[in-house]
């Protein structure tokens, strides 16, 4: 659990500042579950430049509670949490100073969104909260007021969690929760999980990732691990201490994240998926007669493939489908073994390329139509699909034929402005698996929209 906070102060000399306003949002990694927002009477005057910046003046604070009156609520809401702030060293120092004046030692683990942003969103011209969220297209209200700045930090932190493919933030959270005595009972773990689409992460008692999976129903899938009787399920049941998750809304993003994060984190019980899981591929081969043949073969990384499949049957089903759709020849595509014409020619669904009754040029033009549709080429396009909430959308970016990554967005201008889009994008690896996942998903599933730039 995280407590994302922002503090406004009186200004003044180091360690002599007083708090004028505090906002704390308790965040479980997915949504805000509690909050505390209050003006605070600092019992000392506010510096004039601070009044001008925040709009908070001495008159507004006369009837506000003093710090000792809100201290208990701050302790309660931050208990067993990691404190998150933009420039955390400042906010944490101010809080500790106020508590020390009361004779209480306030200690919490902290995370700074400035430091995280520099690591996960590099090369930004500025890391001030206002300029950074503007560059990311994150809407912000009540700038320089605690509640507005804290909520903007919540939205920024949510993006940073998504961009952290090595899951360092997540692992630090699990270690914190383990120290505080989180119960490892399997039933309790399952009950806390959602029935939504996303990625789940199974951790051992050291906080290490031992398994990563994806599902349309996270709770149901994890329950299957916990009730399974296979040797892998039993090992997971013995070692699991916590399960964290990330909702994606879009199944395509769940597939892409699972593929990448398994390769990066190499969990011990994901051995089969650390390497490519696509063993069969479709290749373009020119026959002696000059016809372009689409052939299903064992995947070979040295050759340029059209698309890949996890099984030969999946590949055959697909090849039959596109052979029929583009009026291609089953014999030329290796689906009908004969010395004569193919079966489709007999029922007038093939134009006779199998017996050279159709010219190679005419036949190959239809193959090229198929290749243009299925391959990204040098296209720049955005695949838009559902997001994690009703008002949110997801976007997968392919730029000049290369998969760049994905993001979530609320406002249309974030997706139409390519500079904002690139800042929002969570960078991902472009490899055979990712291309195949995207191609396979687009041919099997309907997405909301595909934008071409």
C-alpha cells in the first residue's frame, strides 16, 4: 500500500517551516482507497511569496486545526505504507520535523517520483511536477494546492508503475508488506484479487518473483494455481507468500506484458516462456513456376517470417482461412498434395494456378494484397482498445513498422499528439514474439479502432 502525499508550507528558514495544507491519498497500486485533506494552522506567518503561489493566506488558517490535532490521522493513514511524493525528501523532512516537535519519531519507507521519473521517463526537459504532467498529457487541477498536486502525483505514479518492467517498485512494496506481517494464507490471497483482465505476479517470502501470468480473470486463474495438482502448481503453493497484479483491460496488452516481463525477470516457474513460444511460422517462397507460395515451416530465426504460431494446427487453420479469403491455391500453399489440380479448382474456388491456368502475375498480386494487410511494413499505426476503466482507453504504438510499446489514456488529444503519445508510451521490446502476438490478436479479435498516421 502506498500513501501519496503533498504538503504546502509557510516557507522560511530550513527546518523552521510550518505546514499550511496536507493531502494524502492511500493508493493500493490500482485505485485510491482512502484520503485525508486538510488545511493546517502553522501558528507562524506565511511568507508573502508563498501566499502568491498557493493562494493560502493567514486568515484562511485561523480556524484550521493545528498539526497536533491531525497528527493521529496522519499516523493511521500512513501505517504500513510506503510514502510517495514528488521530491519526497522535502515532504518527508517537513513531516518528520513536525512530529519531532511533538516528541514523536515518524518513520516510513519513501519513494520519490522525481527520481523514478528520471529513471523511467528519461530525457525530459524538466522534472518539476507541473511541466512533467503537462508533457505526459495528465490533466491537473488546483496547481500548488496540496490536493491538486497530490492527485497529479497519483496519476504520475500509476504511469511509473506501468513503466517499471523490472518490477523494482512492486518488489519493494511486497518486501515492506512481508516485514509488516502480511498473511500468506492462500484463501486470503485469492479473495483480494480482482476478476478482471491483467497480469499477476506470484512472489515468495523474499519478495522475489517466481511466476508471472496473464488472464482475463485474474482471481480465477490464480485460484487454479492454488488448487492445481501438477508438480508446478504444488511448488507454487508451497512457496507463494504474496500475489500482486496489474489490470490492463486490454487482453492484447496483457499478452505483450506477459511475454516481455517473463524475459526480463526470468521467474523460476516460467521456464517454457522465457524463450520464444512460437514454434511454427509462415514463409514466402517463390516456386519454380514463378508463383508466390505461402508455406508453413518450423520457425527459423535466420529467415524472414510473415507471422508465427504456437502449434502446427493453429498455422494450418490460419493458412486455410487466408487461402480461401484471397482465392489462393491450396496446392501451391502446401495444403493439398496432388500432381493435378487442387480440390478448390474443381469447385471453382481456385483460379487454376495449380495447373498454371492462371498467370503468375495475377496470382501473385493477390498474395501481395495479403502480405500488405498482414505485415506492418513501414506503417505508423496505433491500435486502440478498451482500458482499465470505462472512461479509459489503451493504445499500442507501431512506428515505421516497429512495435514501440503501449499506454493508457483518458483524453483524445493525448493520442492525437504524437509527442505526448511518445511520452506516455511504456517502451517495450520489438521482437518476433511481440510482432506475432499483435498480428495474431488483430486477426482473431476485434479492437475498438486502428489509427494510421
